[in-house]
């Protein structure tokens, strides 16, 4: 099983779409809220070079934004 992390923030419709997509498919994931978790924000910018949500990390592959087709490929679906 691949490790999936979603960097998210409140009021972000695409973030909600990603979480719904993963939940409906029974794919476990971790949410990191960059609005309230400084370490998540620091990791997002420093490690993944992103300032956007959602940023989705599957193992170490990174997607900025939400593209269902690409996410399927990343998940190996």
C-alpha cells in the first residue's frame, strides 16, 4: 500500500475533491492542514517546493493540484 499525504487547508474545494476521491475508493491517506500546522507548511514549501493546495504526495511522487487521471496513475489504479 502506498503512503498518501494530502496537504490541504480549509475553504479549498479542490482539497475536498481529493479527499472525497480517496475516501470513495477506500484509499487511506493523511491530511496535513497547512493553515494550522506550521511543520506541514514548512514541509510543503521546503521539501515539495509548493505553495498551493492541494498538494498530493504518493510515496515520494508529488502532484500540485488535483488531476484524477494522474492520481490514478500515481496510485497504480
